[in-house]
C-alpha cells in the first residue's frame, strides 16, 4: 500500500522553484527524491508547508541546506473546484462550501475527539489542504492518497503518526531546533510592555511614534520589548494550543522629515514562515475582521474600533494561501493594508483570493492614511472602515464611482507610475516605472545580450520587493541564477568564492522564483503554471525568455504568425486579468546587419506591438572602438507616450549594463516622430519635455490642497 503511494508521489513534477534550490548540483533528482520521501508533512518537524521538502546537497566540502519554502508540487493537471467536490462526494465526505476553501471533517482525528467538526480546509484553487487541529498540510494528491488508503483499510481517520514518516536530515533538524530556541530566547528575554517603568515605556512609544497606543492594547496583543536591539517584539501564535511559533522584531529609525523608518526581522526567517498576527484574539464567533498590512495597524484598529483585526506577516507583498483557512470564518473582511497605491493595488488582488463578495476595501487617500497614522491624527477609524467600498466588481460603472479612483491617480502620480529602477535612471525617465498588469515586449539581435540585460532589469525590481517569476526556456535555471547572482554581487564570484555564501544568503531572500521548463513548451501549461504561481506567491512580474519556445515545431509551416498572435494575445490577457506585469522576449526577424531594429522588426505580424504596453529594443551597433556598447530604445510606451533611446555599457566582470559616465553623452530630445527617425545610437534621446516631468514630481510630493467634496464626510 505505502509503496504505491510513494510511487505516485514520484510522478509529481516540481514546476516552480525558488533560488534557494539553485546552488544544488543535482537539482531535479533531489527534488524528485524529496517528493518520494514525503507523503505529508508532520507539523512537529516541519511547522508549515513552506518548510517542506528540505534536503541536502553536498558539493566537495561544502554543504548547502536548502529550506524549500516555495517548491510547488503541481497537481498532475490543474484542478478545478468542481473536480474537488466531485471527488469528495464520491468518498461520501460531507463538506461546507466556504469562501476560498471547502471545509471537511478532519481525517486525522478520531470522530469522537473532533472538537470542530469541519476543521480541515481544502483550497478551492489548488486543492492543498490544511487540518487546523493537527496543523497537517499537503497537496491535493496527498489528500487523495490518504482518502484512498482510508477507504481501502475501512478506517474513518488516519493517525498522523503512522502516516508521516518523513526523514529529516540532522542538519535540518538542528536548524529547526535552533530557530525555535532562538524564538524562545528572544521571547523570554523580551520584557512585556506593561512591565516597563512608565518613563521607559513612553520613551519606546515616542521612538516608534505610537504614543496614542495604550498599554492595555499592547498588553492585549502580547507586545514585548527586546532591549538589546531596542525592538518591539510581536508574537505569532498558532496551533490548537496557541503556542508560540515565531516572532517579528521591529526596530525604529529616524527617517527624513521626522518620519520614522521601520526595520523588520523575523524568526524563523520570513521566507520560511507565515502567520497572522492577532489570531489568538479572534473568537470563533467573530464574523468580521479587519485585515491590515502591519502589526502596528492592527493595534490601532483594535484599540480604536474594538473590531477583530489581524496583520499579514509580510505586509502587502503577499497573502500566502496557507493563511486563507484562518480567514474562512469571516463573512466580511475589510482590507486596510496601508495608505499608498501599492497597498490599494494589493488589496484588490488579495480580495480575489479571499472571495470578492465578502471583501470591502479601504481606499487610501488624504483622509484615509494607514490605520496607525489615522489613530495618530485623531481620525474616526470606525467610520473609515464603515465607509470602505465593496470589492466586487461591477461591469458597468458611472463616473461617480470612478471619481475617487481618478482622484487617487492624480494625487499619487509618482506611485501610479510604478516601481522605479535603481540601476536604470534613464529608463525611469522614459517609462516612468514598472507597472502592474502591463505587457512589455523586448527584442534585440541574436546574441546581443537580451537575457543578460533583462536579467538585470528584473533583478533591480525584485530587489525592491517585486515578486518575480522567471520562465527561462533557453538557458537553464542554474546558468540564469549564476548570471543574476553575479549581477547582484556586481563582481566575478569565480574569483571570490569565499564570498559566495555571503551573497547567496542575501540572494536567497529575494522574492524570486523560477519555472523549471526547458525547451519547447505548450502555452497552456506555461500559463497554468504562471497562474498557479501568482496565486501562491502573488507574483507581480513574469519574464518569458523567449516566445519562440512556445511556438511549437509542427505548426510552424502552417501559420506561424497566427500561432504567435494567439500566444501574445494569451499573455496580454494574463497580464490584464492577474494584474501581473509580463515581459516577453521575442526574437527579431532577420535584419540587415547595419540597420537598427525597429518595432516592425519583431518577428510576426503587428499584433506584438499592438498588444504590448511597452516595446523595448536592445540596439547593437558594432563599433570597433566600443564593441560592448548597446543602446536601449523604447519605441512604445502606452503609459504616457514618451519614447527614447539611451546607451548601455556592458561590464563583463559583473555582467551588468550601466549608464556611461555623465557628460560623455548629452541628452538629446527628439520629437515624437515615427520610431527610429531620430535615433543616434550613442545619444540619450528622450522625447519628453523635461519641464513637464518636474511638475509631475512636484505634484506627487506636494499634493494640491484641493478639497474633494466626496471625501472625509
Ligand atoms: N553588451 C555586451 N557585450 C559583449 N558581450 C555581451 C554583452 N551583453 C551580453 N554579452 C554576452 O553575450 C553572451 C550572450 O548574451 P545573452 O544570452 O544575454 O544574449 P541573447 O540576446 O539573449 O541571446 P539569444 O539571441 O541567443 O537569445 C553572454 O555570454 C553575455 O555575457
């Protein structure tokens, strides 16, 4: 019996990996082995599914312990909720149809001992399950395996202890124990806020700018102070006995204009552990919750309104599906994630996962800052929550409904323009930033450095918290990660191997994931994988290198343009539907060597440039004096129409492209002429009127004090 279960496990493919795997020399075989070892994770050993699949790879004398937070074991085919329901019905299991999950009685607890009769949750999108009583988690296939076994054996529950023999390496076990000890050490040496002398407590509150938060609130949420690092400690409790599973340490630093800047550290590492802050204070009877993006915001909401409130562990960067079961009991979820556009965008995306119908969103704005600021400014938080807007989308709207959105965009021009690159200022100048939901088409001559350049472009964004998924079909993930790591460290690591671990550790913390496809792929499989990764990791940027690998071989002679158009259309739709930015690398047609590429050089019909929001071309002018010189030309920019070109110098040791020394190349303005007419490859050319840009920035920093009659009522 077990043999067959394990064999079945081997058939599952690992299709998305995160960078922490990429040091491994025998990646795929190890992954498969880890799947065969494991049927379901045991919480005592592996507290969450993010920690599953840990394994060891040895290379010479070095050993890498990999914490497989984000391996995704795909269902053999994507599962639908109808299929899940059909299967469960076929096993005569009763279920409740929840918002994001189906609820069934736990199969790991004897029916006579079940406290809550429906304590097991099956994610409607992925089929992953979580038993809240035992904290067991697993994939849809795992669950099916369990149910088949139960049926065969005629049992009405399975003992987790018999079932879950997952051998952990000594190193893994030690690491886990170390982390738990560290959690305990911090927690026990931290001082409960209310035990601090009043003057010290006031000092801490002033430092964190939380003077309006009462001691009673801090006590209620169990907030402590860790003196050695002058940090606030927020506990994460979970499990049936509400035991301490982790802590978040928050330190405060004075930023510009007397604003406080917070730094966070988490134990266990943030990438391997997720929990909702404030969960133990939620009663089983509560049917309403306010979801915030920060622990301090949860304190503010709770104190000011008395409403149940929980905080997302990693703020607006993600809502891991593993947390969804804990939010199932609420009939109304108000998302108040912060006071900026990023929080607003995140709340719209997260509400899809939570079920639109029960979600209400607090729209950020002058009168609705983040909850802690609202408390500090004496605002009526209850009113703000009451007047939050339903997330459910109406297909026909009037301007009355849109006017707040329009106002928000006008007020926050800079944020609306997207995430700015730190390494490519010229690109900021032309494109203004990297925005959600757009499609960027990128082309350039064969071997000109497209992959290398896009790698750095994406890395820059990823380093700023843009959750990134790579689909590299041409070069394998190890090579790609090597390029990215070199660009990250900005040096030739081959010559500085002693620094490898230092950089690899930092690199591991990036929200970066890789699809494990290689060579020709079916577009549907790729899109399903992307969809799945967006759901699991809130991916904001997908890079596809390159489109030709989805074209298939057999149809090429039939109508390759139609195939390409179809693929581009599918990526366009994906970007729009998921609010995820897709960067698509497309090979150009064969051009004459001495001619610059233009939008029309993109292989295929005009569909690519029509569908794209941005078209970027890596121009290669073969100069004897400067052979590595490239230029990046933006030939389409739907956001504000600015197009232009600027030079890129290639630094071979770090594989990076940087803007040449200032003064060497003068900025050249061009009019918005048809592409390529005014291109001089060594000049930086921006069509834009610079004065206009200055104004935009000023507006963003000092918003017009126009009173909006619809606001603040
Ligand atoms: N500006 C440059 N000057 C010289 N070499 C470069 C430059 N940019 C990249 N390279 C090197 O050229 C090689 C090919 O680069 P890369 O794979 O990024 O090109 P590509 O355009 O993606 O190729 P392909 O057309 O095959 O997809 C790599 O070894 C890379 O380090």
